[in-house]
């Protein structure tokens, strides 16, 4: 019977083969959801649903809490890369000048107002015994998922004009300020060490921004130009390298990987302008690799992690957080942008800025690791984020489409409407205006 015995090496090989097979089966289920999403959004009646919604619902269905077809363990790395691509594109879309002009000042003011309101809200919830972890919950109420919103707004031509500029600035504030606070204050390291880590990652990003000056050689420029659209795909490979380097370093220093991804996008934006890279071609590659492969995996995995049991045991908690996102993060837009945007666009901004999710997942994980946040609170926070992605952008898109619908009275023009883009490229503020309505 010795012929049937297995040594340690054979057992390891069998376990590896079994794990590989299981991982492939998980990927098949995830790929099926991603591939079917465009067809689902096309055949459903009424306003066209964002594909992100289908990704989330599909993830819930195939996840361990419903059908149990797959789990997130085997696709965790791909999901993190998808999250990285989301924020890389957000950083690439960002024009740093927006943070210093009136759009940035309004965005900062709006975020500070949200932060003040959040302090009062979490104090009240804490006094009522509803929450125990004040900082993560309060910070969660001030976040905006700009990376999540970009594909939705882009598909509905909502990134042009003043609305687009203010959305980018406010979305950046709703991501960047919470990320910095997470990195410095919500870490197990000392605050000084955390602050030094943030500074070090920032210095590294600045160093990478200097690469165009180090690559002024004609030979290097020739290799980049000739290979960017050939099998070499030099620009895409350099993009992946920068993203993975900053993600790995941010993770190594105990920082949220979102910070590294956002900085990677800013670095790449500088490279494109200084190295005469084909911007339109690179953006198409972002679409292909990011939106075609990795980003759907992130959203589907997010749906899979939703703890339905924890939510169903206390659905009111989820609804409270869902409403608070709108009141704390969205409602100040009606006041902040009263002189910058027409009333309809201010209402759209209210729902856009109240949309959040990726940072809620990170904040819920931090709260649970600290042992302070109630499991029901963590599940409800994530559930409220998922629900905000399902509902709030859809309301904003519906309002935008209703205003853009042709009407005889609008023949002379509508000052409340964003001007169309004829060239199909990003405008001078760095916003993608290729979206189809």
C-alpha cells in the first residue's frame, strides 16, 4: 500500500492544486457577473442603472451570504488592485490647481462643515449608546467615493463645466482629507511615526514625478514613443509599476493603500504632460485594464463581503447611517455652492457627495480591529455605503437627465446645462467629457 501513500511534498502539491482550482471557480463566477452587467443594465426598464449597481448586487448574490458560489479570499489581491485602479484614475483625473482655486476653497469649506456636523452627530449617537467608536464613524460620514462615482458620472456626461469641476474638487476633499486622518490618527503606530510615514510616501511620489527629467535621453523617449502602442506597451507597464510600487510602500508603512493609489495617479498625470505621452491612448488603456478587468472585481468583491445577517438583525441602524450620509456630507452643498451653481445642480451635488463606500470598508475594518466598534455598526456602515452607491447616484443622474431632456422652451439655450464637448477629450481641468448620456 506504500504506492498510495503521500509524502508532505505530495500533500502540499495536492492542496495547491485544489486551491488553484477553487480560485479559478471563484474567478469564473466573478467574471460572469462582470460580463453580464452591461446586458442587465440594457434590458432593465426605466432609467439606465449604473453598472456599479449590478456589480454590487451580483456580488451579494454569488457571495457566501446568499448562494455561496464564491468567497473573497481567492480574489482579495485582485480586488485590492481594482481599488488601486479606482483611485489611480481619480488621481489622474485630478488637476492639482483645482485645490487652490475657488473650486478647491469651496470643497474644503464644504468638507469642514460636514466634519463639524459629524462631530455633533456622533456625540449624540454615542450619548444614546448607539455607537462606541466615535472617530471612524464620524469620519465615515464625511467621505465621498470620487473613484466610485467617476465611471457613473462619466457615462452620463456629468463631468463637464462648472458642475464637473466642483464635483472633482469636492470629491477629492471627501477622499483626501479622510485618507490623511486615517493614515495619521487611526493607526496602531504613534502619531509621529504615522505622520513621518505619510511624509515619506509623499516624498517618494515627488521623486517619481522627477522621472521625466531623468529620462530626457532621446533613446529613452524613442523607446517610450515606439512601444506605447505596440506589443511592448511601455506606458501601460510603467503605469502598473508606479501603481504597485506606491501601493506596496503605503501598505508596508501601515498606511491605507488608497493614499498610494491617489498619489500614483497624480504622478502619472505629471508624466503625461512632461514626456509627451499620448494622453488619449493612455486613457483608453486605463479604461481597458481598469474598467474592463480590475475595477469590476473590486465592486463585486465588495458586494460579497456584505454581512446580510448583521444588517437584517438591525435594519434601522443601516437606514440611519444611510440618511446621515446625505445630511452630513450632502446637505451642506445647498449652502456652500449657492453662488457657484444653479439650484438643480446643487441638488445633484447633494446626492453625488453623499455617495461613498471604499473608505467605509476601511474604516469598518479599523474599528473592528480596535475591538471598539460594534459588529452591527461595522456591517451597517458598509451596508449604508453600498446602498448609497445604489441609490444616490441614480437620483443625481435622473435629475441631470430630466434637465437635459429636449424641450421647445429650451431652444434658445439653458444656462443651467453643461455645454457639450465636441472634441470628446478631457477639458483643461482634466475632466473626462466623453460620457454618453
